[in-house]
């Protein structure tokens, strides 16, 4: 298991590449393999998608994302 996955357990972040050239990146958050959240915005780069997805995981880990 990578350091990033260990630090975000039980959540994992998947970055979804564009479906066509020039299309945006998306992300998905899974908890123990089950999809729990997808990005609601388009991200122009993989780095921006990863940054936004990790921010969402941090909210979930802090309890702020509980509903």
C-alpha cells in the first residue's frame, strides 16, 4: 500500500483521465472499494483533479464531510 493510500485509509482517490483529447479530468473517492463521491467540477489537469480530490478526502477524514 502506498503512503498516500495509508494516509487516507479507508478512502482511495481515483483520477479519471479525459475521455477525449482536451476533455477535463474527473476524480472519484472510494471507501473500501465502494464509490462514495465523484467530482462535481471539471478539472483542466490531472494535478488540479488530484488536489481537489485530496481536499475532499481531508474533509471526510476530519468528519466535516459526514452527512
